[in-house]
C-alpha cells in the first residue's frame, strides 16, 4: 500500500519512510538538473538568495519536454541523479528534504541524507508520459535561459516514487544487490 505524502515535508515524515516504500507525492515539487544546480550553488556562495525557499522542499531531476497542445507539460521522466551529486550535499545542508531521480548516489550524498534527515526517491525511467499526467501545473521559477533545465515549480498529484535511500542510510539498490548475490551463492 503506497504512502501518501504532501510537500513541503518535515523530519517526522522523513523519519518514517524506509528504503523500498512506495509513495505518492502531492504538492509543490521544484525541478532542477545540473546546470540549475550549479547556478544555485553559485548564488549561495555569492551570498545571494536561492530562487525558492529550499527548506522542506523536493527537487525533481528532470528536464521536461515542451508541453503539447492542451497539456500542462510534456514528457517528464527522471534524469540520472549522479550528475547532481557534486551539488546535493550543500543543498541538503540548507534544508532540502527530498530528491527525485534515477540511479545511484555517491557517498557524500548518502552521508548528507543521513546527517540532515533527507530522502532520495526513485522515479521510473522511461515513464515520462505517465509521470507528466501527475503534473497539474508548471511554471518557470528561475533561470529561464536554461530552457528545459530552467527551475520550474510543479504542482503534482499522486506522483509515484519509491524510497531509494532513507534518512537512516538504507539504500534499496545496495540491499537489492545483496539479496541477489546471496541467492546466487546458495
């Protein structure tokens, strides 16, 4: 049975989530890929404010396709999260509570997730059209010149994800690999 969560999220919600939990996310989610992340870090380091209050927020690693006629957004599948690993720990330390993407994360991100009580969600790659049906509103918030990589504020309803790394440091990818390797040696 999926767990329904609404953004912004706080430590009480984060603490209850476990690697492998299926969730439906509703509320505001911001988009951002590597170019936007680089600019956010530059803003932080120059003492300027971020384009949105990051505390309690979720960033979805996506560069959505243009919206077809009559649609809010085009296909919006997740991008590879590792491209944001150089930036994620600093954003997590400032209050970012969730990230949605696909693929493994490096140890610095896992450490920041544990230390600051955040969570990494996986969205299904190749399901961009399905995911876009959960997006009810989309507006560019910052860095419009980046095109598809601009930061967008999305309003989502029941966006399906799986907890990949929980706030306790459990990693679904690692656990799955261990189960597979154990079966292979039996």
